C-alpha cells in the first residue's frame, strides 16, 4: 500500500473549468494573437473575448505587448498561462489514463476543440504527422461471431499534425515529468511482448485537413494503421511534367512528388540550398551555384534575346534583332577580344553587356542543354532575362529557378508560373501570393530539414526535404534477367544501377511483380535496407536476402535459409556467422563459401588457444547434424598442432571413425594433419583404412576418392580412374608429384584432358621439375620417390601449341593451367639449348628450376616472393629439378 501511495500524485492536477478560457490558452500556445484574431478563433463575440482576456491578464495568464487601453496589441501567454494550460492537460491525461495503457495501443485522444487536439502518445512520433482512426477501433469480443472468411472492414484513418516539436514525457503512474522518451525496445525482446512501458507523452496537435470529420471519441485509445491502411498524404495538384521527389511527410507513406510548379518562400540560405538540391535532379537550374556546391556551365548565347529586350525596351524589334545578332556572332568567336568586339557592336549595348553580365563565358546552343547557370555577379536585368529565357520554349528539361532579391516582378512571375516546364520557383518574398500554386514556407515548429508545404488555405503539410536522388520507375528494364544465385548478384546490381542512372529503388510492395521486387532489392545492394527487407521476407525471401545489410544476414539466414537454398549463401560473410554455428552452414555450402569458412575458423583456432576446447563438445552433443559434426571434426583435426596437448591426446581416439561416417568437403587438411599425427607416433600405420573404405561410397570426383585412388596406385600400381583426375589436380602437389608426369602425358593425348589442363590452376613447373629420388610425403602411403622429369615430356610440350583450341601466347593471362605449362615448356627448352632462362608468366625466375642449383644466381627475398607460391617456395629452398636425363636428345615415346 505504501508503495502504491508513493506512485500516486500528491495532488491531482486541476482542469480549467471555462471552455472559452481553455480554448484561448490553447490557441495562444501556437503564438501571439490580437484580440480580434482570438475571438474569431474561439468563436466568441469580440466584447466577450476582450472581457475574458482582461480577466486572464488580471490572473497573470496572458500579457499584451501594447500599453493598457491601446488597440491592436498582441496577446501572449505568460509563464503562469503556460503552467495553467499544462496543468489542465495533465489533468485530462490523469483522468483517462488511470487504468494504464491498453496493450498494442500507442495513443489516446484526451481533448478536442474543433481541429485542435490533445493527444497522449506512448512512443516517439516518426514524423510531425500522426495517424488517427476516424472512428473507434472495434475489437470483436467473440471471434467466432466474425468468422465469415473475410478480413473485415478496414479502418479509415486521418492525419493530425503536431503543434509541438516533441512530446512532453511523464511517468504514467505518478505523472512526474521525464526528461526522455520511452527507450526503444527490440521487437525480439521479452519486453516487446509484455508491453510494460510506463512512460507517456503529451502532445498538442491539429487535424491536418479540418474538413475531414473525426468521429473518434475523447478518451479513446488507438493503435497504428496496418501496412495497407495508412492514409494518403494530401498532395499537390497534378501537372503536365514528370513528377519529382520533394521529400517525405511520413516514413510509412510514399514521398511527396509534386507534378506541377511549386513556389518556395524561405528565409535563409540553408533552407534554400536544401530545396534547390531536392529539385535539381535532371533539371535546368538557374540559381546561385554556391547553394548547390557545383560548378556553373557557360551561359547560352540564346539567353541574350530576352536580355536585349529588357536592356533596350524602346528600340524597334528590327534594331534589337540586329544588335542581338551582332553580339552573338562576336561572342561566339573563339579568341575574339572584348575590346575588339566593341568596335563591331553598338557601343552602348556592349557597355551594358559588360555591366550586366561581367566577364562570363558563353556557349552556343548544342545537343546537350546546360544543367546549372550561376547567377552570382549578374545584374538584376541579366538575372531576370535568364529566368524569362528558361521558359520561353515549351520543350526542354524541367526548370528550377531562383528569383533575385528585392521586389518580385509580378508580370514575370505569372509568366513563369504559367510554364509547364517550371518545377520550382524560389522567391525571396512572396509579394502577391500566387493563387493556386503549392508554396513552401519555413516550418514554424520543426527545424530543417522540415518545411511546410501550403496546399490550400487550411492544409499546411510538414515535409522533410529529401537529399536523396529521385526514385527509379517501377518498370523492368529491357531484357531484364533476375540473378539465379549469389554469384550473379554483383553483376546484376551493377546492371540495375546503370539502368537507374542514379535514381534510388522504386517503391515496391509485397504484391508487386517478383521481377520488380528483385530489381528494387538490387538497387538497395550492397548497403541494404532493413525495413524494406523485413517487409519482403515472407513474400519474397530472395529479394529480402539481397536487400539485407551485411550485419543482418545471419539472423535472416536462420529464418529463411532453407527457402533460399545453398546457392544464395555467398552473400553471407563468414565473419558474420558465430563460430559455433559455422559448421552447420559450411557442411552444405558451395565449395567457395565452405573454403572461406574453413579458413576463417582455422585462423581463429590458431589465434585463440581455448577455442578448440569450447568447440570440441559440439561434435558429439547432438546440436549438429552428422555432416556438420564431421566438418567441424575435420577443421579441428587440421589444426591439431595448435590445439594443445589435451586435444592432441583426445583426437586420435575418435576422429578417424567420425570422419569416415560422413566424409566432409574439408577432408584434405584433415588428412595432412592425420599424417602429421602418425609421424608424431600418435597413430599406427593403417589408420587410413576406414577412410579408404568410406571413399568407395563417396562421389568419384571428390577429394577423398582421388586420395584413395592415389593410394591404390602406390600400393598395387592401379591406374588412376579418369573421373578422379580433376580432383587429383586439386590435392597438395606432394601427394601426387611422383605421378605428375605420367598423368600429364595422358591428359595431353585427349581434347578433354587438354581443356582440363588449360583451366586447372596447377603449378606444373613446381610439381614436375624435381630431382630423381626427392622424397614426397603422402598421407597413408608414407614417403614416395620422385622419378624426375624426362626428356619425353619436353618433346610433347614443344608440340602443344599446335593443338587445336590451345591458347596462344597472347591469351594466357586468364588461363592459369596453360600459362604454367607454357613456363614448363620454356624452362625445359631453354635448359636443353643452354640459353638464358626466359622470364616466366607464373614466376619471373621459374626457368632456373630446370638448371643445376650451382648455376643459380643469388635471388633477393623480394624476387623470390614475387610470383606463384609453390615456385617461390622451391626457389627459396634452392630445390632444382635438373638431372642428366633431362637434357638427352629427342626421344620417341615407348
């Protein structure tokens, strides 16, 4: 009971009993007003309003800025008036919010006086516009009574506009002021489901369109519209030119896109700069270039036609045309001095030109019209003539114009506003208000980038100016093809961006064409758009996936991975996946992603000593399926030398049997580690048998099958099956180096084999050019002796370039296997002819591998490192492949 008392206000706030007094205070909260203006606003006769205001002045609630007894003074709220109005508002909130806020509701209508509203709001408004239901939200008490198979009648919503910059926050139980709004709660947290926020805000508002009737009762709570219920924002009347994006009135509604002329009457340069930037895309802008931060272009000579008319209004048309032609002719001549031109033009016209335009550059009309003409330094006559010239032709790009400071030229104003090309006219002052045209003015409440767009005498729309490019059209490009997987996204995104030409993604919903959804997603790639991607997730997981920011992709993969399929995982960075979850994804991922995941995990295992101890239980605890468990086991095994003594003792007791159950794609590194354990005495010979048996059930082109086939070659001299050769070439070079020449000769005999050789990234010089007897370690087979390179191979390689379809010397850059064989052939030929080694494609000094080590020069570390890694390794260890049989004369194959 004591705790409850502490949460209750000591004295409940008091309401204002007089309705007229409250209306007056509420009206003056928006700013000072005359007595007659107050009387009109609150619906009182002037004598009654004057008498009530006198009593309010005596009570210390209002004050006049004029002396007592004088007329025309404006009335303003005093500190006492503000406090009394705030207490009345708090009393209204206390009366309606005693029972707390209903779940899923965000606001309550506390008071209403005509279009003036007082709202309680439980969250930070997304914009000055607040949606209100026109009628109460009806919640069926008996769901069965409404089981008609339809979605029911949708609510109709109207807009209110805030009259304060932000709500005044209070503790809901105690009504004590709070300095901050309710903290943002993650929708995935428990608090979001229990709905326990106890902070409420008071906000004065007004119906955006007073003509829209509001039937919501005072005291009614309301939520927010569903996705398809947001009310349309009042928009400017349609025009004849293409729409442009002025800004947004609310994040949940389409941007405000005027299609006809808009007038802007703003009072500072920052606002003018922002408005010009919003309107400038794809338009001719005539304004101060410093407001846009862009360089001006040369002035068009055609603009002199309107200038001559203003400069010489009393001349005949024929004389003006003569002077105009003379000016244009001489200004267009490259290298013509201004002084020389004055001798050929009328002196008075030339002096006037220099006075009005200064030393400006001019250009003749071309195929590409100018986009920005700087008016700085121009006289008012020159400036106005540019504006008049810009709308003289009905054809051309939209125009964005800045009127010079000073009195507005009413006749020119009407000419400009009548043009179908006019997009925006920036005025320093309105003069005579242009009837019928939307007008931008400073927002009296909210700071920039907010402005007010006056659409009618009683509709003033707050708009947040956009600095974004325009929106791309919601149409598919010609020959559009959506990406089929992650590998195609980059190219598709570049193509979409080129088609959009700087425009941003179109507004596309869940019901739109799938192609449009993917196009919109690609235009959001790679930065992403969380809100849009979330809305798309259920309807179109693939578009949602493409539009997701990198840091959100892992959580989305958990929800949508099965629907997306493994060929889309390439967009997910391995760094974004928790290490404990990496195996569950990598085990079924495409090869490229799996390799990246393996390298990421093994890098972390080496850097963090106890990571292996934390991951080891996952192999057996049932949290991973068999494929993922085996993949993790292989990754751990591959780093056994870095895992410490405990895991080094543990792994040999179980790992071979685990890997044999479902051999993973990262088996190669694990086999090398198992061989290392054998050399450390922790394995007996014969450890490879379970894995060789598992290889019989593996895919013929898998690494495990290629390794098992290789062991059969070493044990019983069985030939390698043709299906194993592609995988064999991807195994470590030492494993198959002793068989390299034999397999190379076989592949050279077949067109398909030559295709494989050209594309396979194999360091042939490093695997072939070895001395006879060099030992090569093979997991499961121990040490094997390299036979050395024979002269037969040199003869075959010298004839390779004449084979049909084999890349020429100038085509080797993107054909790694062919480049390596080209270097091998040159090394052997140069060694046989005793000429200096040629500079190689794969490594500059590769030719020295075919020379006796004693003839090698001393290579610097930089020289050795600058090339293919395997060749660099052999050069650094000075391992030569030279031997006497290498230099025998030409032989025939036996």
